């Protein structure tokens, strides 16, 4: 058995290759909406899948080249939309191709599962690192298939967030698995490329306050006391806790019957409050919870099925620390519900228009950001040898992820990195509602999560 928490090195027998679309694709510039190219999203979403049995690399390469005929923007390259404006991005759909790396690791799937609860920096070697001058020079799609000693494999995919959101990247990955296992079948969903449905109005009209954003000149990020600055300056370590349906029901009971709430609203509020408590913040500080909200059905006209671009906005709940930490869970749940309900067509259009001002950026100064991966179907990927034993992010950072639990559709794993000095406190506050008073009154029994 492997005894270190660090992964061994990958062995590359060959240099990575470019996989272009199998047949010629349209050669044009793809417009990106203001939701696509905001600076907050200028990174790649990095997915990691562990499979018990490997699939032929040649089969995976061929199916990927076929799929890129349909998803041809992912075979292109990002670039500024004009020589004198690098704030607005577009995709040069030139068919250059994605990067595909093949590696071997002296490691087994069982070894990896022992480490899988908490990602660490050594996992980064599972996705080929592209040496590039800037974010724009990295191809939008980078794939690495790592074959394991036991006959299993790890597939990692880095997908540029400016081109795909979580729903879109799940759609792409599911299509890759589909075309691999059923090469004679049509895709279950045809990709919808056009982003003009989320284009800003002319002239822009910002008629709502959008508390999840600030202008650069109003930013407190240069203030040493700013929360985000503090977090970025600390050694961060991942913490991971899994909540079963019974745990979530127990949290919901703090709100019932006076307040009905969803699983996300409940768990997001609980995580936000626990995170704030663990950081010992000033009671008068205004803290925010930013969370992704799918707006494909909220805008008019509705976004067509198959839209794989960024069709989400950030909902924003905010509270003073003293109110969030001294009140019961209902306080945070109501704030999350209000933030969600306010996101109608008018509000979303106003937000898109706000982002025409390139001095506006996401307010991370005192915010926890939650992204929900647990309802995207990411865990259902099957390339022909069974579904994944593990799926999750390649790395963990200060953004909080709600992850699916393999084998339990009703459970959610909460993964977030926090300063090493507060890990114990954060986990304590996340668990404190699950201590059961024993019948004899002599102590507490912890219901494990």
C-alpha cells in the first residue's frame, strides 16, 4: 500500500499531442457574452475522474476528435476581440485542436481512493501543465489520461471557464462518453454555440443594485485587513465533509415548519455561517455569500437546450457577522432565498449590462463563493468500463464546492480550503448540529458526518 499523501510522478512515454476535429469545422470568431469573459472566470475548470478499468487511449483520442467537430470552439483559441482592447475576449475557431497527454503512474485505484477525500497539490501532476505566457495562451481544452498499475485510469480535463460553465462542461464530458460508447448514435444534445442571447443592451441599462460586484476604485482588496487578502496570504488546506440525507434533513428541521427550504439553501447557509464563525471576524463586518444560479430558464426568451456557455450569474446574500452568527439557520436561509428569487429577467439583463463596465469585478473581499457540482450529472460519466469510482476537482482553493457522492444521490460533500489554523474550528462548527445528547445525560454522542 502507498503510504504517502503525495502522488508519485507521472511517466510520459510520448510528448502530448494536439487532437484537432476529425473533419473541417467553421472558421470564424465566436462572440463571448459578458457572463463568459468576466475576469472572475479566467481559469480552467479542472475535473478528475478515477475509473477501475482503463479504456484504449486510441479510442478516446478518436472519439474526442469526432466530438470536437460538434464542439469546435473548444478546439480553437481565446484572443482579445480587438488589438486595442484586451478586456473583451472572443474565440478564434481555427480548429487547432486540444492538448491530449498520455501518462503512466505507479499507483493503484485503491491507493487513490484512500487519498480522495482531500485533494493536495501533488494531484496537479495528473493534468499536463502547459507552459504559457498568459491565460490566453493555454488551449481551452487540455486532457490527460493516466494509466495506473492496477489496470485502472485517471482522466483529467481542464476546460476553459470562459467557454463552458458547469452545466456546459458536464454536457461536453457526457457527450464524449456517449460518442465513445455509442459511436453510431447521434449526440443526445446538440451544442448551441451562439452567445448573443446574453448580449448586453444598447445602450446598457443598469436598473438594479448588484451587491456581488464592485468597481476597482471601490475595492478594499489592497487593505491588509480585507478578508480575501488575508485568506490568500495564508497556507490553505482542504477540508471535506460529507452530509447524508439524514444530516441535511436535520438541518432543515431547524427551519420547518415556518420556513420551507431546499437542500442547497440549507447547506449553503450552514456552510457560510460555519465559515464565518471559524474566522473570528469583526461583528460589524458585512460578509457575503456568492453562489451560482442557472439563468437559462430565467431570461426571456429562454436559452435553448444545448447552450454550453456561461448561463449562470452569482446570487448574493449578505449579512453583518453578528446577525449571521447569533441567529439560527433561518436567518441565512432567508437571505439565500431572497437572493435567488430576485434573479428574474430584468435583474439578469441589468447585471449583464453592468459588466459592460470593465472596471467592475466580482467582490471577493469579504465573500465565500459556492459552486454546486452536485446536480450536474458529472458523476455519471461512463466510457464503457463502468462509472467512475471517484470524481471531483483536481485542486481545492478558497471557492467552496458542493460535490456529488458516488453511490448516494442524496448526499453532498462540501469541499473548501481554509487557513490551516482554523481547520479544526471550521469542522467543529460544521458538525456541531449533529451532537446527540445521550439518554443518560452523561455526555454527547457524535453522529458521524
